[in-house]
């Protein structure tokens, strides 16, 4: 055949390849990323905790992998669903008393993304729809659209700590809906849902008989809950917020109060507890009263300012731990018989505010293990707290006894709030839980994830379970070396490793939140877990900035700070910050972002009034 007659080669790509679209990669690849050459680049965009070298796997994890490598027992193919010992170790860690599982309910995958792929593939056919969070991790959309699934995004509510808008979620369901995907803790939001909210999600799923895909790759990655963000965790029925603050009013609280006053569902009171420097001084002084005080009912006002005895009777004094005769070390917290007229010598005569002042902080802990003081929950002050909280609830008042942060264990968010595995709360809804060692153990490159089958009513038994096994045979399982090391990794990794990791993330969250809160153009939302923070942008206050994409591009070119625009998560006019960078870079990034916003701050020139 002559060259002239030779046909030109053209090999078409598959429909799957053509429809595969990763929003993050597509947007980032098109961004004009040219850093300021005079400033070193700070990448707050990469969701990889290993990038900067400040967060590393612990020695016990490395030892387990080295031991497995030297044994040379895991160099061949494993069963497609994974080694039994690895699956047994995962099942043991994720089995709950009300939702037990065995190794037969565990299918290993190549990272959490591989687990999500298995879960979506086994539940949906082309043309079916799946409900995904907005904002949400882009891989959900990438996997679904490439397989011909219809993606329907349900809204998350930033004003309620990114809780799901359940009414909107329910409005999206039809006869082609096959699953609800719930991400908790969340990427990109950093939210951690309360037990009550998770139960409400399960109610919707049960009502429509829809299975749930639970992305819990950030399991147990819960931060110490931040009081600035605490109010969003409560329903609007709590119309008054009383904040008892144990130190001088700070600029943080002033800004917080101003922003809170714009929310119609709260009345904000900032109250300073005044130390008793002399017996004549008041115990408390009302410093700031924001918004409409008339919404505080007369009964509520009466309760707050009346003696406790009017409502509690002698409950406080009935506890022997309150009397100096029983505990000589607690004189300042107990009955005072010195005869002075300070309102502090009789539990029945002090108001709820005065009782609150008796809940005192323990000496400041300046070690690396804690932030701020611990609060004294000894028997001498717990009854006061219980009485005040119980009765304030009767008047729809939220009464907080705290400094800015309450230190709690790493798995808890705030007393009564912690990470709850969704399957632990489900009586009837079948759940496929996706997880991995990537983020919790700081090794995303080790590529070991899993799908957990929680199925009390055998809804998955006839087809889904066998379907997962069949799908797992496409790639014959994840890294066998890490599978072999996994039982020792899960058993030997000390709690201090997780504590140190979350402490670093928490510290960065605090630094960023408090710094960005002072910038008028930005609205940071304090995360409760995971390793991310979302920050809102008020574009109307910035000159020369069109949208979040323009904001992040110019932040790179002018200040060499790289954040992901909210459009990557289907949420415009926000940007996402990663919280795993070294603390000194976080501090520097805050200064640069502040400088950037000052440079672009819109100056409003008021026109003079006509004479």
C-alpha cells in the first residue's frame, strides 16, 4: 500500500475514559499557578499529611512493616478480599456491641478511594442516582459520573457546623435513588456529626429504604471542640446563649459576639466572672449584651438573677462535699460562715451567675499535652453545674461554663459529642462503611482500605455481598506487604501517636481560626475533626477579586500561598485549608493572607450629605 493511500490512525477512547472528570485536578490544572518569586511557596492545598515531614508514622508501624518484609511470607498474591488475619484485625477494631462484624464482613481495597469505588459499583447501575454532600470530596463525583450514575448533591449547612440539610436531602430522593453517601468526619469541612444528627439521617434512609455508604476514613479524628463554634451544634429552640467566660473579654470573643448577634436564633450575652478581690466587689459583671434582649423571657431573667434556692431547694447544700467541715481544702467553694454580706456564704442565697463562679479552673497547664486550663469537675463544683444546666434548659437557655476551649480526649468533640460510627447507631439501615489506614495513620501511599458490611437484616446477603467479592477480583486486592503488617500496626500503635497528630492539627486550626476571624473579608468555620478548614470569602468587600478561583490564584501570585478554591468541592466563594503543615508555616500563611486581604480591601467612600 502506498504512503498516499495510507489511512490515518485514530483509536477512540472509551465512554468511561471520556466521562471521567476530577474537579480538583481539572480546576487546579487550569489555574494560573505562578508564585511570587520573592516568597517561598506554602501549599495549604494538599490533603497528604506526609508532605512536609512534620507528621510521620510511628516506629511501631515501621517495625511491623520491616518485620513483615523480612519474613518474606507476603510477597505473592493474596485472596482478592484480603488476608484473613488482616480482615480479622479490622473487624475486631470496627465491631460494635449492637453491630458486630467478623472478617467475612470485611473486603480489602486499594485505599479508601478503592473502597468507595467498590461500594458505588456494587449498588448502582448506569442511570441510577446517588446522593452526595455539597461541599464534598470530589472523588465521589468522579467515580459516579464515569460509570453513568446521576449525581445529586444535597446541601450542607455552614451555619450549623456543616450538618446535612435533611429537608433538601429528602427532596432529592426518587425511584432511581440507590444510595446516600455520608462523609463523617468530613473532607473538606472538618465537621463531626452529633449522635442526634446521625440518627436523623438514618431515619430518612430507613423511611425510603435506602442503604448508606459511610465514608469514615477520618474516623476518630476529632478535635477539641472550640467554643466559638459550639453554638452551631444546637437547634434554634435554644434562643438565648449565655456565655460565662473565665477571663477578661478578649478580641476573639468580641468579634465572635458581633458575628453571633447577626444570627436570628440566638441572643448573645458575654459575662465576665470577676475574681473576689474584696468581699464588697460583685462576683459578676455583665459586660456585653448583644441583639434583642426582650427575647429573654421574664421567667428566664428571674431565674438567672434569683437565688438558686428558689428553684433548686437545698440540693446544693445536701451534698456533704460542699461543707468546709468535710473538706478543709475547699473553703472557697463551700459555705462561708464569716458573717459578711457578700452573697457567698449561703448556697441558697446565691444566684445562678454566682454559682457559676464557683466552678473554677484548675491551675493553668502549660505542658505540651493541653491547651488552656482544665476545668474542675470535682464533686465540689459538679452539683452547681448540674443544677444550673438543668434549670436553664427549662427556660431555653444554653449555659456554658468554660474558657475558650474545653480540653477533652481525642475521640471527643465536646462533653457529650464525639465521633460515632454510623453503623453503631443503625438498627435497620444496611451500611457499607469505607475506611483506610491512610489518614489516621498518616500513610496514604500505603494504599490499604476496606469496605465493612453492616447488615442486620440481610438486605445485602443475596446479591451485594457476593457482588463485592466479585468486584474485588478485578484487581486481586491491595498491597500484600501492608496487609501482612496490619494486625501489628493496629495492635502496637500507641495512643500517644494519635494524640500527638490531633494536637498538631488542633493547634493549626486554632491559629488559623483566630487569625482569619480578624479579617473582615473572611468567615472561617472552626472544624471539629479531620484535617481541613473551610473559609468563606465576602467577595463584595474585595477589589479586583471576581470569585474564589480568582482569590486563590491571586493569593498564589502575590503571596505564594496555595489554597484550594471552593469550586473544587462544588461550593463557590469558599476556600479549603489543610491543617497538617508545620506550625511555623501556618503562622506565616496567616500573615500573608491578612496582607493579601488588606491589599485588596475595598474602600467605601461615603458621599457627603447635601447641605
